[in-house]
């Protein structure tokens, strides 16, 4: 699924939460989340991705994040979440 | 403005103030490491905190200044007079950048040009003196900035319930770590993050274990979290401290598994060869009791329970003892206390009607508690004048430099406390008076030497408490006011006529008249005749008075007398005729019974013979033209003192001391001379509060005439 937003921060996180919930109910079987249009992320957004990963894990699906900009990778690195969110995907 | 942004603003103002003071210290007392450290820290802190708010223009500029200051700190660059001047301009510029960033307004062309020029000058200063410091890219170079002994700190961080709602992103805080050292690893603790169906997007589930290599102290690291300290739980200790690690794991068991999985603890300890038996501790085994106490180099914002778990042992938190509070919140508190004072006066009045000892004792006890509460609340508003005074050193230095005069400027009594609102409004008048002293008062070098004075002029700014007031003096050793010249100018401008007979003191006071100036040339410093009248207006607005003590050829002293506070005072209630009045208690010297024998009338003025000393006497009913006939068994004289002056005020009945909430008078009564405000009594009656300086001034001038 492509997340068509520029920013995944505290301002958008509730809305994105709903979008992701709808995705889980629809067809998340591929487990690919395209973050190609996301230009900005904060800890709220990263935490949401971690929760998504947990949900997919429960369904036996591995989360793959695609379209990661260097900014997003830097942010994951800064939060220490790269090994959880990225290393097994890319 | 968000609370965090407001905090940033206040903190940045403080930092810039420290920077300016440190620079002025160096100007006055020579280079010292402490001052250089303070200047560096100011730029360093502003850069870091500005980064948290994405104020990139500030970050980029302060980074350059910080690099230069780091070189100064490392003695690679000498702190010359020109560099101090440049750093003062840098401080001013950062102030403007912050102002623009907070107001969210684009930088003007002027500011941008200045930004460019200052950057170039800062870079030049850096490049001309040090080859190694020429790299001034935005990348941080922690190893260059911190060359002292480094420690691997273990920082265990948890975010509280409302953390995200503060609007702060913890990633910005982590980013700032880079300016103080090197983050070896950040290990997120994600155990409690639920699946999406039970996920609350605004709840912080995540925690962090951070290993940070730095020469910074625990206090320095804590400062990074200063903006969010209320919304986090933080434990910091040296990573080679296995006792602390055990304590942490008992408190936060999830840490053990996470650290072991990531092999982080061993990695962190590897930075220290002297780890003893701690280097290979199996983390699953260290969750065992220990009787060792928490060492002093540990900080924690939460309490760690003692190891035996018998009872919770709270460690004293090494937090700052200061709390920033919005001034308006204190005003709300003061208003509430004011209302309580009025209500209490009413209760006291009611209790007098009943012959009930319990009621009277309870009322007395309540009054005492309220007295203490009032003092405590009013004390919150009191600030030392030192900080405000210290900022004036820069003004004095600038003016002296501009005029080519050498000035020894000293400050005395900086510890004197004054209501914060008064201090803030005092700044402009003081700046103007100091400028005048240097411009008009202090002579040029040649004149001073010719008159036997030292080459360097002296200007002293001092503060001290006196009779419930605060006195602020500006004294110089210059030429003094030329009273004859002032008189001639006043006649020329039609302020007085040639026939008017004025004392020297009254003549000198004419300089406060709007449009008055004796300066032959108009400079951008003074001499426009605009200013001294505004100075007086400002002092008047603070319910203060200004006097001049002049010594022709020797110097001049301006004496400002200000009330200690403007909100609640200790008053002394009296009645004269049909009206109740309140004397500010601090200004009362004594009360004597009125007797015709002790009073004399000389030249139309009434005088009191007080134990052989003649004091001017004011019949208040006569002064306010109160013709209503009310009879009293006796009359009294209240002796009041203001500065070095004394006077007696004839009143009728004395009611005694009482807390007085000062209420402003309506527009109609605001300019009644001799009255500074009103107060509501417990009975609901209004009492007028005497403006003692104005009354004394009236009787003295009456006598002189």
C-alpha cells in the first residue's frame, strides 16, 4: 500500500492510524508499505510503524517498508529503530 | 506561543544576558576562563535548543560563532578588543534572529546583510588565527569540542503519558546529543507497543536505552532534556557502574533482555579498560539484590527503589531549585490574596461585634496566616536588581567608547530586591540618565586633568533599601549641573520669569521639564531635550520620586526613590474629618498627640516643635479642603519620613495597622496630589492612601516659598 502523505508526524498520526487499520482489514498480505511520498516523520510516526509491524506479525506477515528516503532512514537511525523497521526489509 | 517556545525564548534571553555580562566582565577585568566558558555555553545552548525548534537560521549562525568561541576556549584564538566588539554584535544579532524566529516573521534585508557580514567577520577571526579551526561546516565535531576525559553514559529514558502532546519530538533531542558527544547506540524499548487495534496514536509506548560517549557531566546531559523534563522519566549513570545497572534492571526489567539481545552492555563497557569484573556480567544474572547505595555521580528524575525492596528510598533529586512561572500566573495569585485580605478585614470587623473569644482568636490566627501568605506571595515578585543593572554596563561602555571617554563604571547594592514590574520599567530611565551623566557630566580628559581630577571619570550606580522604599542613585564625579546656565535657559525658554526666585535644587529640577536642554550640540546620545522629562514621567508612573544632589565642579547625584512594591502594603488607618486615609506603615516614624502648645506658625507655615526640632506640619483636612464638621475627642500628628525629610500630618482618629490592598484610582482622582491610590476596607468603605513623598514635597516647597 502506498501511504500518500508528505508528513507522518503527530499532526497526521491519528488519520494514518485509521488508514492503516483499514488496510489491515482489507488485504495486507504483501505487507509492503510504500513511504515514497513521506518527507517528514517524528517519533509518533515511527511508533505507529512499530505498531503496524506488530499487527502484521500477529497475522504472520512481515512488514516491508519501501520508498525510504535518506531522511527517513536517518530518522530511523536516530531513533534506533532501523534494525526493527528496515534491516530485514530492504 | 507554546509553553516550550516561551521557555526557549526566556532561556535564550538569559543565555544572551550571560554572554553580554561575561564579555563586559572581560572588558573590565581581563580575560578569564570562566567568562569564556560562559560565552561559549551561551552560543552552544542557543544553537542546540534552536535546533529542536527547527530554527535553522539561528542554528547556522550560532554554529559559526560557537566554533570561533571554541577556538577561543582552546586558546587558539586570542580574545582581542576587536573580537569582543564582534561578539557583542553577534549577541545582538542572535537576539534579533530569535525575535524573528519566534514571531515567525521573515528576516529583513538589513538583517540578512548583517548576518552575512557577521558570518564573514566570525570566519575571518577564526581563519586568521587558526588553521585547524577552519572547518566550520554545519557537521558537528564533538571530539574537537570536548577534549576532556570522556565517559560512556547510560541514559535510560521513558516518555510520560502527555509527552507527545507537548509538541516536542524526542528525535530533535537525540539530534542535539551530537553536539555534546557521540551516541554509541540508541536501543528502543518497544515491548509495550500494542498492535494497531489497541494502539493510541498519542500515547508514548516507546522507551530508550542510550549509550552516550561524552566528556559532558550528568548536569550537562540533563540540560539537553530541560525542555521536556516534566514529561519524561530519566536515569543517567556511568555505564561502568554495574550497581546502577542492577538497580535499573530491577526498576525496568525489560532493559535486561533488550541489552542482552543487543549485546550493548558489553560493547559499552569495552570503552573502559578498568571495568573489573563488570565487563562480562551476564545480564540475566545481575538482577540480584545489592546493598550498595546510589553513587553521587548518578542522576535520576525518578526514584529508584532500594535493592532489598523493603521500602521505597527516594533519592534527593539534583534538580534546579528554580521554577519558571508565567508572571501573569503570579498576578492572578496576588489578586486572589488581595481579595482575601479584604475579606479578612471584613471578618475581623464582624468578629468585633460578638463577644466570642474563640471567634476572635481564630480571626487573629487567620490574619496572621494571611500576613505570612501575603509576604510569601509578594516575595515571589521581588527580584534582585543586579541582573538588570549588569545589562547597563554594555550601554555605558558603548556610550563611553562613542564619546572617547574613559569611564570607571561600578555597581553597588545589586542584591537589593525590587518588584519585578518596577525593575523592568526602570531600565529605560536608567539608561538615559547614565548616558546623560557620561555625555554631559563627565568632562573630557584634558578638562579633568586641568581641574585636578583623574583622567578616568567615575559613574556609580547603587541601590539600597530605606524606610520601606528603594533608593537608586546614579552618581558621577563630573562637572555637576551648572545651575546658573539652567536658570538662564529656563528664562530663555519661558519656563520661568527673570523675577522668579527659586532655590538651586528647584532650579536644577527644571531639567526634567519637557523640551529642556542646555546642550549646545545635539548628539545621538543626548542633548535633544527629549528624555529627562520622559525619565521623570516613568519614575512618576512607578510612584517614585527623583531628586538631584549637585556639587558644582565635583559631580552630580540623581536619587530615585521607589516604593518596594505596588500591590499590597502594610498600612496605618486614620480618619481626618469625614474621610479615612491610610499611611504606608514604613514611612511612619511616630505618632504624637496634637497640642496647640507644640505648634507654631511662621510666615503662614505651620511648624511642629518636636523635642526641640521644628518640622513642617500639614493639616490634612485643610489640605483637602474637607469642610464637613465631624468632632473628635482629640487630634493626633503622624510624623512621616521620606528620605532625609520629615513632616507631621494632623489627623483625627487613629485606627491602627492593617494590610492594605492598593487599588488604582479612577481617572477623575488619579491626579489628585498627595493621594497614590485607594483601598477597600472590611466595612466596604473606601480609604485613600497617602502619597507621602508628594505631601512632603508640598510642605517643603510651601516652606521654601
